[in-house]
């Protein structure tokens, strides 16, 4: 999470993202890029399995606060790693928890905030990830413990990179955790968070965007 950014640059270059292990490996590892959830958690799942961990890809539905609703199944991929108990692992959501959270009722606190997992609703093996905001717990996403295959996510992967209703097609984002915070680049701003301080700098041109992308993420694209 400190070296691989969460980013949707390929979507805005018109490059199709295919859920194939070799292509994702080449993009992220060989070409030192990032990706979105299906790529980052997909590749991390393959890495963990190669190290003999027992891992399940599971479907997650993201909570949209402004609309008070959850997105469809397979909108987000998360991982469950099975040790003495199951742990929620997610390296593909941008700004989120950095340490695995134990099921069914684990809680973690790190530089990104305080997070917990709780059982959710009446359906079996369904959970909710929540983040503490002031004195309340805010929904982040729900997920089930039912194992899935990478192919199960293909339809929503296509939707998220092509539909005008997808937030991935509406704005560029490239963001990566740092030891004390986060660095994020959008179409309009570079935002650097370091502890309690936040510095926001406007992106003034396409050339400026490219320079900021290279300086802070080491990514050079023939972009815009």
C-alpha cells in the first residue's frame, strides 16, 4: 500500500482493463503502475496463494452516503485470508485500513482511522466494514464470505471502466498511502496529507498534471 498506487489512469486513456493475471502482473510489477480494486486485490490474492495462504476473493457493495444506498454486487473486490480465523484484507480501496481486520467483530486503528467489522443484516455470512467518524460509525462497504472467482467480477469491471454512471469514468484518481498519511492526485488537485496537516495544490495544466504524476508516483504516461 506504500508502493503501489490505487489509480484509474488506463480508463481515461481508453485502455481496456482485462482480469488476466499475466496482464495485471506486467502492468503493476513490471511497469510499476497501480490499478483499481480488481487488479490490486486480484494480484495480491494470487501473491498470497503462491505463498500458500488460504485466500478467498469475495464480493463487496460500497456504501454511497449521499444516496444512502449500497452499490451492486461485485462493485468492489475484497479478500478474506483464513488463518486461525478469517481476516478482511483490502489493498484496493484507496484510503482505508492498513492492517487486516479479524472476523466477525474485529477492530483496528492506524493512521487512516479506526475501522471495525460487524455482522450485517439477516443474510448469513454477511458483514459491514465501518469507519469511526467523530462519535458515530459510518458504513464503508458490505461483503459476504462466499468465495468467488475472478471471472465473477468481469461484468462490473467492464461497467466501472466504461459506464458514464461509474465514478471511475468521471474523474482521474491516483492515490497512495505514505508512512504518515497519503498523497493523491486528481484532475484538479494534488493533495498531500502528513499527520494532521493537509496541503492542497491546484493542477494548472496537462503538463503540470504529468509532472506531478511522475514526481509523486513515478508514473510516466503519454496522457492528455
